[in-house]
């Protein structure tokens, strides 16, 4: 709600901003098509999902029947649902924590501006752009139990055979690993951009004062980077919460339910088992949770916009 | 002084290791795509390569598996969807950046939040909608929802870019007698071109990779995009000819690789738009 006040101008400047010929017609002309499109293909489906979550779909007759809160009741009393919630939360918190630490470390490392680092930065962009299904494919090859390169390495280094995707205790952490491979670069790009934008004099002053490298990091660099880190963490958190592709490409939710996420649970129930009503209830639990995350993010974005406003 | 040199050397070793960690999975895929079905099983892969095997793998995928059809479908769907999203999103972003009207804040934040909604929350109704419109198994059936998915992204990115263009430019153009839509069309669009490239880049990336919704909208091979085809070819359960799967993977990565080299700076700008501004 508030995030965009900065976009639309601040109240105090109203008189100056209000252009002479502005009419309601112009706003409609510019905004109308996009608004209508989103009403048809985003808002309407979102409302339909809500309605469907109170209904039951009969596949043979292609009819819907009101069942009140039954879907939600089934959901909250099913052990499977809570397993999936737990998986999603682990994937989200562990993944984001790893990515924030590694991404920030990478940003500090690249800030030395080593020769040739531009090439490596280019390489690091790639995983983010990759078709999710191919990410799954690559890692299924690397993690293959018979001939995968990672198990060969694990055995060589004396770690022994690891059931990366087949061991129910390991598989979720394998997902965290692959997710971090793909998305640590995102945190890196965000934090690095902020780091490069900071005035170098601040750091020079710090070293003149005789502060050690660690002190400068702790009291100078990290606090200055914090807005970018928080932004990246929330952004990644919301995305990780919706994780679907990785599960689809890597494990299909298995073994048993060990790696299924909320999105995947909704997908399976909806598209594979045709339990549209139940799947809609799952997705609406997600919508509510995501709304909290989005509110948080919008607050961060707004704060930043206000900070730099002249 | 010596410590300094050692530090440098260590830094470079770390740099190389980071690069390797990023690129190793790609290289592994490439190597697998050069092997025969049996040679894949050798760990670690040996350095024996056979030109005829390589040809055989790539010919199988490109020729027998309709790869070219998928590329064409992907190009058409991505291109059209991105253009429509820009056509709808740029004027909307301009309105949010410049005009004050009732409900502006509510609208803008609603649109922004769609960017972060779980796609599964709309996937089922959208699929049912497309089905009742009779558009299942058509390119339009894919394009319609894809525009809706990339539109919030386009609007969000463009608002930021329009905010950076001084309002005085619009105002002086309007003093010259142009209306708002004409100001946008004649004066601001050329100025906002970098922003539109950033927005288009992100729209393209999103649409090019989408398959959650597309998987069920399209079910005949001649309408499938690359990720939809790849995902039906490579599902976790079905047994896989790994050399062929790897070849599919490589051929999927190549267009993205080329694209990323061309637009790298727009990608970085887009990602950091929210963070540094």
C-alpha cells in the first residue's frame, strides 16, 4: 500500500506536480489496458482459486460442489501437509541463510577487483537464467548414484557413498545445495552493486584510523551493506517459499514426501490427481503466507526509496 | 611484500575455484553429451571422444526430436508475450510514475505483489479458463497467461526508470501542446529505452523458462516450447538415455548462453534496481 507513494509523488509537492491538462481520461487510457488484462488473467483466477478452495471437483461429471471448510480441515489434519510445510520452511531458511552468507562473502571477495574477475562474474550470472528443468538434469547427472561425479569424489575423499537424492534424510539438503548453487549469485549481484556504489573514502578513513580488517567489516562495511542484504534475503525468501521447479526437476517430491514443497503439493494434487479443490486450499495457504512476505518486502523497498529521495 | 604476493596468489586460486564451481555442471553436461550411452557410465569420464558419437547424439535431438520446432515455438511465444507485456506495461508504469489518481497506491502495490504470488495459486484456474476458451494446445493459450505473469515485472521495472527521468521534460512537452499519451510516445519512449531493454530482458527470461502452467496447456509436440518439451522428455520417473538427455540440456543452454552474453549488463541492472536505487 505504502510502497508506491514514492512512485506517485509526495503530497507536499502536489501543486507543482499536478500538470495543467491532466484528466481522468488520460489515466484510464494509459492504465486501463494493463488493469483490464490483470483483472482477467490474475485477479479473476486468484478469486476463482479462493472459491474453488471451498468446493469439491467431480472429475467424471466435471461439476463443482460446495463443501465449506472441508478442504482446509483435511489439509490441517493431514500429516503430509505438515511435512510439506516443514520442508518448505527448511528449504527457505537454510537456503536463504547459506545464500546470504556466501553471496556477501563473494561480493567482498570480488570487491578486490582482481584481473579477470569480470569473466567469473559473467559465469556466475548463468545459473540464475537457466531453465529449471535443465538445472535438475545437470544435478541429477552429477549426483547419479552409479556414475555421478560427486559420489566418485565423495568416495575418493573418504566420505563414502552418499544417497544424495535417495536418502530421505539427505535429499532435502541436496535441494538446499542445488538451490544455493543457482541463487547465491543473486545475493552476490545485489550486494556487490551496493558495495561498488559506496564511496571509497569511508573505507580509507577506516584504515587510517588503524581499524583491523575484521573491525572495518563488522562496524563499517556490513552495516552499510545491510539494506542490500535485507532486500536480497527477503526477495530470495519469498522466491524460495514458492519453490516448485527444483523439486519437479530433481526429486519429484521423493523419496516419499521428503522433498515435497507447498507449491509441489498443490501442483501434484491439482494437476496429477485432479483434486482441484484441495489443491486450491493448499495454494491459498501459500497466498496468505506470501502476503506477509510481500508486505515486508514492500516496506523495505519503500524505506530505501525514501532514503534516497532528494 | 612477500605476504602480499602470497595473498594475491591465494586470491587467484579462490577466483578460479569460484569460476569452476559455477561452470563445472555445464561442462559435465557438455562432456556427457559427447559420449555414447554406455560411455556415460565411466567415472570419471575419460578423454576418449568419438566424432561420430557426437554427431549421432546431436542429430538425434535436433532432427528426430523436433528440437527446431521447439525453438521456433519458444521464440514466437516469448517474443509475442514480451512485446504485449511491454505494450501494456510501459504506459501503465508511466501513469503510476506521473499521474495522481484515486486508488493509485492500492493498484500499484497490488500489481507489485503479483510478482511474488505463488504461480500455483493461479495455475489451476488459468488452466481451466484456457480450457473453456478452447485454447488448449495453442500458442495463444500459452501467450495469454505468460503476458499476465510478466506484466507486473515490466511495470515494476519501468516505474523505476520513469521516476529517474525529470518531470520537467514532460511538462515542457505538454506546454508545447502534446497530450500525455503523445508525450510518452514521442518524448519519453526514446529516453526510457534502456529501461525497456531491462524490462524486456526479464520478461524474456521468465517466459522462456516457464513450464508449470504451460505443461498442461500444451500437450502435442508441435506446440511445445523448449522447457515444456524438455520437462516431458526428462521427467524424474522415466528412464533416461543420459547422453541424449545431456544433449537436450546443452541445446537448451546454448540459446540462454548467447542471450546472456548480449544482455548481461541489463540483467545486472534489473536485479540491482530495487537494491541500490
